């Protein structure tokens, strides 16, 4: 199964401390452990949760790739990394 990995931090401070790298490292390991084919990685550093996905740099690319059928599932570290509320 082809999956996309999404990670986000909401502040420059979190980005500077490597929080986004910890998220993506966890997601890469998860995909490897479960034999998932990673179609793409989408990282939005210093983007606040209320910002709509389509207005985030990586979010915009993620939406386009999803519409193009480049992956079947999206994996994120926690749902609040994707949006404040689903």
C-alpha cells in the first residue's frame, strides 16, 4: 500500500528543537515496520493548526498528490498535527 507521511509543528521553537524530525522519523519507522511504500513526505514547519491544509506549503502539495492518486492512505504522528479538529 502506498502511503503519505505528514508532520507539522506550530512554532519556530518546535522546529528548532527538532520536533518535526522526531515525528517524521517515527513515521518512517512505522511505515518500514508495517511494510508500507512511502509515496511522499509532507512537512509543514512553523504552521499553526487552524491554518487550512490547502494554505500550508506541504499541505497544498499533499492535497494535489491525493487528488492525483499518488497514495491511498495518510499517516500522521497525531491527529492534532494535521488539524485542530477533524
